[in-house]
C-alpha cells in the first residue's frame, strides 16, 4: 500500500467515520429541534406582543369612540394623539392632510399599511426604526350619525410600539439554541468516542489475530466477550482457526510421512541399485558379444538401471530440500572454467556455443552449479533445437548465465509450471529419459545460494527470435551455510 493510500485509509478509518456519523446525527437532530423550537417560540412571542398591542389600542379607542364632529381640528387631533400615547409607545393620528402634533415619524407608515387601514380594516406590520424592531398597528375611527348609526370617518389612528424587549427574548432563545447545539455536538463526539472504542477494540483484536494466523501461528484465538455480533465473529474466527489448525496439522503430518517415506525408500534402494549397477557393468561389457534379443535386452537393462539410479539420486536430493538439510559447500569458483568443465565432461563442448569471459570469480557451490548447468543444457538438447548457447555475464553483485536454444520455445500454458516436480510439457509422453525433477532441482539449487536479502533465481522465458531461454542469477558472495552433509 502506498503512503497516500495508507493515509487515506487512516483518515477514512472506522473511528473517523463513527465520529463523523455521530457528530452529523447530533448536529442534524439538534439543529432540527432547536430551529423548530426557536421558530415556534419566536412566533408565540411576537403573536403575544401583537395581540397585547391590538387589545391595548382597541381598549383606548373605546374611550374616544365615536367621533362626534368632522372634520376634526388640529387641536382635536393633537389631543387624540396624546390620549392614545403611553409609555409603551406613541400614536400617529392622520386625517387627510392634517397630522397630529408630535407625530414626527410618519415615514414609518408604509403604503401597504395605510391602504389596509383605508379599507376599514385593523392592520399591523413589523418594521425597523433606527435599528430597532417596531410594531405598527392601524385602524380607522368611526363617525357617529344623528340617527345612532356610524360610518367611516377617514380619521386614521396608528399605534407605534417598540419590540426591543421581545427581540431580546428572541435573541436569548437563539443563544440558547446555539449553546444547546454545541453541547449536543460535544455529547455526540463523546458518545462516538465511546462507541468507537467499544467497536474498534474487538476489531483491532480480530485484525491482529488474523495477521498472526496469516503468519503461521495457528494457535491464535480470540477472547469472546458478550453475546453481540462481534462476539459471534470472534467465536466464528476461533472455530475457523481451530479447524484450520487441525487440517494443516494433518496435512503437515501427511507431508512429513510422505517425505520420510520417499527418503527411506530412496536410501533403501541405493544398496540394491549398487548391486544392479555392478551387474549392468558386466552386461555392458558382454552386450557386444550377445546377438539378437539378448544384446538388446542387456542394453535395455543397463539403460533402465542408470535411469533408476538417477531417479533415486534425484529423490534423495529433493528430500534434502524438503527437510531443509541441503547445505552449500562454498568455494571461490572461476565460473567460466566451471561451466567449460561441465560441458567437457558430458561431451557437449563442441555442440554448444559459448560466451564465457574469463576472470569471473564468485563464491559458489561448484557441485550445485554443475547440476544446474547440466540440467539446463541437457534440457535444451532434449526439448529444444541446436544450436544451444551458453552466455556468461557478471556485475559486482550478480553472476548471470543464460542457456538458450533455437527450438519452438515454451507454450504459455507450460511456462508457469516448468519448474514443478514431475511436470512434463507433453502429457502424452508417459515415458521419457528425464525423471521430471531436473528443472525443479536446478531451481532449488539456485535459490539455495543467497547473500543477505539477495537470493539466487532461475527464470524461464522466450528469446526474441524464437526458442527458450533460461536465466540463472547467483549472488557473487553468498553467505557460507556450512558444508553439504
């Protein structure tokens, strides 16, 4: 995982998501409740103030109702405005072009308000005057006729009342709503931390147990706490780990038995094979004097005895790799000379094209290098096509040997399995000269060479011009692991 992806995973981790979820839920709930409460309380406060002002104005107007004489004089307008004014507000009285003395704020009266009052209705409106909220209430007085009836007088009366006290109450409600929201957010964060701690602790325990189990500690178990879903997960993990431990233990036992069986059988076969080899040596000397089927049978027995001997030796070598007892016998080796000796001993020197620069010295196991090169070159002769090439190159850290041929190469289906034991590219070939262990042993011998974190490798591939190529890379100074016993 890259650092950016790791940081993103940490930022969007379960703890952060729980905190965000609880905080969002707390803020949303608090905002909804506080906003609803604030709007409702604000409406109630203003409605009460408005109703009280209307009731007060109506009560005051009953004392001057109805108007007995029209049009009123300026003095009557001033007297009416004075009687309708009190400490909670003042009155504005208008009759056509006349205005009551002291009504110095006619600009408060909006056209909409005057239109509604002119239509004979009681109207009210909230406006702002000098930065303070003000409630305007207007109505039209009635004129008493001689017959006892009344009509609209055209005399407009407006009550101007301050809403500062109500605004202060509303501001206190808003502050209380903000305080409640902040406390709710803090409570939501605390609850989220507690919930995250309760949820993440078993999740972290499960993660650590899974890592230990993946690293091979099959005895890993979780402590089951409670009876919730996380406890069910812990119990399921324990059951799975127990089943896996039993199955892996059984597989390991069977694998150990199989390795021991192969090793025991291989060692037990060495003694009779030694006797059979001595007999085949005699048969080889006499095969030329035997005619017909007897000669062919003698040569066949000799060849099959050699093949069986090679198979037993390969099985013994494989059993050493499986049991971890294979060791390197390191020496300072002239790689070019060692490869040349391998080709000369097997009679391949004239058939192989070589690029072996002298002076390449590395600390290797010469016997295992001989096995690797012999297997690769022999495999090229059997399954590829001549000419076969061996090329050596080196740098301060690695020695590289490439063995290539001009054959058809390796099929894409074969390439992933070319180093598997007993694997044969042609499944129709039930019998062949090889045992199916050659490339597997070469691969194991390559990996046996290591120096620190550098390990030898053997890779199969294709040449650009056709044919297979096997690339062997060995560290030039592998750690001395002791002699091969």
